[in-house]
């Protein structure tokens, strides 16, 4: 069983820059970084990142497990053999957390290669619905987001109704907060227990010369999430059980498998019903139609606890059956 860091928040994006002094140093650091990515299940694609800015070459990164991420996200970029910039997306950060060492190996690598964290996104997921966008707006009015000194940043919103996202600070600032309904972004079905209750609070920290983000933040994101807005965030993570990243990963895999179950039912459900009626032996029917092997698009990560995947997917299917039963759609 994988031992994950006992944090209540998680890293959802990280960007690290490594400077090099000469060609040999550049080649060494590049090799060490790519080897590390391979060992945690992240591979280089042949595609070039869309936004290169000052960098003259680079590659998009894929998760080796398509059930976590089907499109390339994250990147490694190079600038004249003098700078290497590594950017990892949310799903890639999830894969790193699933390994026994969590972010510790990346922390050691960054220390060894003198890396500088340029951006760090730390998120807290509320599954109770208690800390919704409406609650955050109320807390802002009660001055819980007021800094110890200086002016309180003005909030902004995008979207309307249930799909409203709340921002504090600007995208160009060294620190800003984003709160939004994650259940809508993830297209969670109404019968899912997370529907209407899953809200994400995401702190984005940027090292642009105003603040410094130490490598230790990779090991203790709770501290930096709390430090960003102490009054408001203290109640978020107080008395909350540490995250179970194995369960989160299992839910993610189950969420990706559930549409395949529904597609199979839609395409072959009626035919299977007829065959079942004739054979009157569902076990024989299933043994007859299933095939060996795993399609490339359904490659499953072996670092996930499949007992937890089974529980999560079983719950999704049972809820789906109940909903269809209530609509007489069996």
C-alpha cells in the first residue's frame, strides 16, 4: 500500500526553474530531470508547448496513465542551454503523490540541482458544501481575508448562479485565490454524492521577485495554504482529516471508467438483455463476451489501490441503476 503525505491540502500545479552554467551542467540536469519524470510515470511527448515565452525549445508532458490525463499537460522547456523549466499539472502532481515518497524525491532533486519554485498552486477540496462560493463572499464581507497590513484586494467573479467562480487578487500578482464549484467543472452526475457539495479553494503563489517559495513547501503545503489567508483558511483545515490520496486516485480512475460502462450499456445493453433472457445464465453470457487484454486507452496505473477503485465504481453503478429505476429506464 502506498504511504501518502498526511496533508489536508494538495499541490495542483508546480513550476520549477533550474539554471545552468555550461553545456555539461545543462546536459546533466536535463538527464536527471527526465529520468525522474520517467520513474514517476510522466513521459515527454513530441509536441511543443503552445506558450513558449522566452524559451526556444521544449516538450509537452503526458501522464503515462491515460485514465489520469488523456491530453498532454505540463511541460519541460529550455532556454539557450542556460535554463530548464519544469511545469507539472494537477493530474501529474496526483501521480507523484501516489508514490511512497510523494514529493520528497522532487524536493531532493530541486535542492540538489538548485531549483527555484516559480509557481505553486495549493488547493483544498471541501466535499460538504459548507465552504461554497457564497460562504467565501460572506467571509470576505466579514474581513476574514483582510491582510495583516496593506489594503485588502478586491474580489472578482466569473459565471453566474451555481457556476460562479470567485477570485481574490489578479492573475499577475504574487498571490491570488480562486474558489469554484469543482463538481461542475468535473461534470459530476446528480446522483453522485459530490454533486452540489464539491468546492475547491485554490491558492496560487508566484515567485516573481516579491515572494520566495522554498522547496520545503512541496512537503508541507498545508502551512503555505494557511499562511496565505490565515483568518479564513484556519477554519477550513482545522479538525479536518488528512487527505487519502489513494482514495482520491481511485475515485479518479472510477470516474474515468464509469462513462465506458454507460457507453457499453447504451450500445449493447438491449442485445445483452435479449441474450440473457434466452440463455438465463448471466455468468455464461459475460464469460462468453469478455476478451483478454487491456486497450491502450484504458491503461490502468498499477500504483492505484484497485480495491478502492472497485468500491468507488460499484457505488457509481449502483447509484446509476437506482436513478434509472426511479425513471423506469431499466
